[in-house]
C-alpha cells in the first residue's frame, strides 16, 4: 500500500510541476519553446507513469498475466489452457449480459468449445439456464455469437 501511495504522490508532483512549466513557457513566433517544452513535459509524465514497471523489471520480478481457473489444476497442453481461459471469459461475459440486459436471476452459461490449433478456439454452442426471459437471451446470444443456443432442461435449440 505504501508503494501505491508513493506512486500516486510522484504522479501528482510531476503533473503539477508539468502544468507550471507549461504555464510559464514563453510564447513566441511559431510557438516558440512551448512545443519543445510540451514534449519534454510529456516525456517526464510518461517516465513517471512507467517507472514502477521499469523498477520491477530491473529487480527481476516475474510478470504473470495468466489466471488460474478455480478447481482446474494445471492444464496439460497449451490448447487445454486456451480452452479453459476462453470458457471462463465467455461464461462470465454471457452471464453478465443475461443478468444486466435481460434481468435473469441465477444466470448460468456453459459454452461448448473446440480447440483448433494452438491459438484458435471455435464456439460450438452455448447452454443457458436461469430464472427469467431465457428465450430472449438465447436468441440474442445466438445472433451475437452465431452459434446454436440450448436452454437447459429443455429440448429446444434457439438460433
């Protein structure tokens, strides 16, 4: 938490100083030094913004942009890892849309995916369940993703 406080203080200090320098920069014919000073000030603000990242890299801190899907353990192949991440993201986005756009309670979505190589995933179908206007949500999901949508505990396929 202390590091965040220092970072925000540094950004605020650099920003205030940058504003003052630009305010005091002389104007002349064709912009004078104002353009050059603006460039230097912008570079200083950018340096202040990326300094924590550069400091971390300099210390050898590893960056891990991945996330673990709970209960999945360690995927055995890159294809499996891609499927797990894609399924997790799609499920969250579809459930969020069902809840916010259609007011569906206990919204659940189960995307069926297929790996097609190391970096490609195909959405085969989506199964939806919940309490509310599932038919409308299923039609929307089908049109949006261009795949068949099944309603859980029903035989009908929408889209």
